[in-house]
C-alpha cells in the first residue's frame, strides 16, 4: 500500500480532500456598543466593539466575502437587575438588529444573542430570586419577551445561549403564537462552563460576580452535552450548537452523529485570542493555524462555525489560499 500517492502534489491532494470549508459555513460574531466610537478589545486583537455606524461597514464586508451570517451582541451603557435594556425596542441590541437587517438582511442571516447576561447588573444569564440564585422559570418569561422584540426588530435566527431548562419550548411557543413562525431558533445546547470565555466577557464588559456553573455544563461531562442537544431538538430547535468548539470536539462529534437537524459550533474568544497571541510572538503560522482550527471543528461535525475570523478566513478561501 502507498497512501502517499494521494498526497504527492497539490492537484491530487485537492481531489482526495475529505473536508472543505466554504465561506457560507461561517458566521461572524459582532459586538455593538451604545455609546462612544468603535473600541478595540484589548484581549481580542483585531476585534472591536462597533457603533451603529461602524457595524454597517463590517456587515457589508462580511456580505461581500460571502459568509453565512452575523451574530449580534449588545453592549449597553446602563444595566439593571432584570436586564430591561434587552426588551426595550430602542435597546442597543434591538437597534443594531434593525440597522444590520436593513443593511444586509437579504445577503446574510441576521442573528441575535438571546440572553440577559449583557444587560443585567449582576452579569448572570437570568433574573435572580431572593436568595441570589438564577430563577429558571422567571427567566423564561424574560426570554419570551426578548424573543418577540428581537424577531420584530428583524432577527431571522435567535441564539438562545442562556442554558435555562425549557428555553427552546418557551420561545418557540411565544414566537408561533405571535405569528413569527418563520423565525428560527439556534439552541446553545451544549454550552460548557468554560475558562475560554474570558476575552468575551471583556468584549461585553461583563459585570459577572461568581460563576455560571449552576446552569452551564460541567467540562467533564460528555454524555450530558448530547442529552441537552436531544432535549432541545425535542422542544423544537432548528439548529443545535456546541460551545466552546476546540476543547469539545468529542461532544460535537457525538451530537453531529445523533442529530437530524443542523449542528453548529462556536469557536469562542479564548480560542481566538490564544492563536492571535501565539502568532504575534512568531510561534505559529497565523493563517495556517486559523484555517486548521476552523477546519478541525468542521471535520468533527459542525455544519457551521461561529468564528471571529469569519470574514478574513472567507477572503482567504475565496482566494484559494489553501488549495
């Protein structure tokens, strides 16, 4: 046997390739701030908090590169206990959604983060009870309200990232009852209590005190990730997701093997920043590392990858840089 025959030159390697990335399989997360100008995020080199003006250019570039969509996160100037800014029609995320949908809604799938953590003064993904614990069912009522406002603002796909039990069923029921039957739900099904979210919390100026281990998954639990995904599918999710991606490829592969709906993965801020930091030191080839990291997530079973490199990587793919 001579397996090397299929590696002998670029042409034969291209024909024998088992996994290929396409720009349409990439989604770009974007942060939009309420006040001030565009703000670089120190822990995420190359990523900024956009304004309502600057985000227009970012989504135009993304559309020109042919990526699949954008996921919007809001950075409000004022927070409170119930995250009221999340459901105010003129809250920053809802305003940004209208701007982006108007700008590129025909070219990109406009997606929004449906979670309270960016809007609460305590930084948790839900409302708290009298003992300071996240109240699952009271939070579902807030998610129902968020779903209606986000859908009305032009979001085509709602990213349910709060990890509350029953969130998919609650939001689906609310959307359908209000006539938003075509608004899709992306369930962050297997979202782990990960150390790799650190730079993201800088990006949204998180006020979190404590941790989210009572509702996000234990990093050691593989079967539980699959169980959560199956529950979300039963509740009516249109897409399920594993987050983070790189350290949870086993969970991703399990979910992909069992799911009969699309499976996505989120290459989170810490994964991004580690590669950027190593590349700045000259320790790795940045372009190849970016491509390889996203390719590996796709190879493990992700139909779509959320990555902060989406537009840049799409440009390289369009240029045939990895042929």
